[in-house]
């Protein structure tokens, strides 16, 4: 009986270890496959990386299924950022652990459309490593394709720097841990290089409120035509559209753009917020329109997964649209 219990314990521990080492990506959430590529949401945020990253595991260095050895090696300030850590408006805290030499070389910071090459390690507050590139090699991705707090941290770094990011849950995976660990996390990241992408457009003026000449729908959506269309037919009955678009929060933060996916993207009603689709159906081919989307027609007033919320503004250019079919 004792031997049998011992075997059961061994296999249980082995199962836990294999689970800890499974091929699950965290900081890059939701790999896109060809099968579900047509179902991507309008807000790309963290769902654009075409590969799943293998998380750092205790098993890589030995049998440590509960992460106790990891915790001993983790930084000691995970729960208590030092007084000299910088704090952004969003609540992100960061500290440059290794600054770049900006005197002998020209320093450069990435923009949201750029691709960066990094090494990183992600920690839970108890010291457990939940994701790391240290044993896989440097990773390359677009700045906008990771969790919101990490994106913001990268935008504050120069090439050649190493930083520690204390990311609150609303800028990470939320209090429920949708796609990764719940609660606050910490990420150590070294930025090795960047490749410039398409520069972001200038932030339009007057995003915080619709102008006096904006048109309002019964639902509360406000719209203004920025460029008249050249088509003769309104997209009232469209079931699929091809558009170019940009999305901002009311305080001018660009959170999404179609250029992150390609020159133009195809959208269907199920892929976009209610207010965006309502605005698109008012447009003609070739038209560019600005949409002031209230929270009830967007992503709500509050959310705990780091995504945009509150009033949102979209500039949408309608390239073409289709009717009929089974796209709704």
C-alpha cells in the first residue's frame, strides 16, 4: 500500500510539473490561427501575435513543480516598488535598472507601430515566474501586440535599457486573470533593438466631445463626415466591409489602428462594437467619418482586462462593402 501511495504521489507531482511547463503563452495572449483569423476583434490589443510563447517553468532548471526555487531567485521588490520608481497617469510604475548610454550614441524610443526585440521575464507577486524568454532567445513583436502595461513600459524605454515594470491588474490580465495570471504582475524587460513601422497619425483635436455640427443618432452615437464618399449607395444593408480606421480614447491615446494588421481590414458586425457598426452603416464608399462612441455602444464604462473603455473615438474610412451572404 505504501509503495502504491508513493507511485500515486510521484505521478501527481509529475502531472503538476508538466502542466507548469505546457505550451501556454501569457504576455502574448491568444495566438491567431488561420482558422479563427476572420474572428479577430476590432480592438487588437493583445491578440495579434502569430505564435504562442512558452512560459518559463520551474522544470527547466530542475524538479520544482510548485515554484519554490523560482520564488527564492525572484526580485525582492515585487510587492513594494522602490521610492524612485516612476509612475505614469495610468498607474504603471517602472524603474530603469540599466540605462542606455545616450551620450556616446543617439538614444531612440519605440512608437506603438514599431517592432522591438527584447528579452523578458514575467513574475507574479509571490515570485513565481509565469513567462520568460530568457531560455528561448530574444523575441520580436509589435509594441501594440502585448498587454497594455507592457506596451506603455516599452514606450518609455530607450534601446539598450533594462527596466522593471510594476503593472496593475487593469493594465495586465485583470482581477480575474483572463489569459494570464490574475492581479498585479511585474515584468523585467531588456530592449535590444527596434524596427520603425508606420508612424502614428497626429492626435485629432476635440476628441473629448463631439463638435456642434456633429450628427446624433437615436442611440446616442455622434458622427461627423471628414471626407465625403464617392459612392452612390449607403452601406445600410452591408454585411461585410473593408475599412481603414484608427481608435482613440477621449484623452487622445491611440489604442487601435487597422494598419497594425495591413493596409485595410475586413470587418463584420460581430467583430466590432455596436456604435462602430452603426456608424459604418451610415457611410458611402470612399467616405471618412469620425465616430464618438458612448460607453454603452462601445466597451462599457469600466473593464478589468486592460482594454479601452469609456467614450471612444474612431476615424473610419469605408473602402468597400458587401451585401447578403451569411456574415451577420
